[in-house]
């Protein structure tokens, strides 16, 4: 059974691009969320194997959403994908429970490598 992934990003083009990369690797895109609140709701509903999480989004940001998902499910696997590759944001995301960090612009080979590392 293919692993299910929830994509969270406020930019539609980024969700679409990530979905294409993920599906090309043989994984299933279980859902897409445009903000942190929606990501939490969809996580509970869909129970994905992995979540990609943008940091900067309207409403609840990705770090807060990561913390809330980790409270709900301490075994959740979350990868933060953000253009803000500054060290403090990376550390904050990891401290919140993220397992890895991918810097935008996203490179398909980095996504593939990270998914394989965390899911296979």
C-alpha cells in the first residue's frame, strides 16, 4: 500500500508542484491544506504517513501547526518546506517536532531523497 502524504502550503502552485513530485515517486497525495488550521483538521481526518509543512502561511503558521499535530500524534512525520532557510526557523521547526527541512525553491531530487529516508 502506497504511503499517504498531506501537503500544506498557502501557494497553490507549490501544492501542485509538490503533488506532482510526490506522485512521481509512487506516493499518494491524501490531501492538500492551504494553512495550519486546515492541515490539523486534515491530519486528523486523513491520518497521512507524512506531512509537508510550509512555515509562513496566513492564520496559523507551519510551526504552530507542527506543534499541534505533534500534540495530537507524537509519532507524526512532518517535513518543513520553506523559503526561509534561516537557521533559527529551521531549529524552531525541528524543536516543534519536524523530522526534516527542505528549502525552497524545491528540488525534486531533495524531496525524493527526504521521502525515501523518512518513509522507506
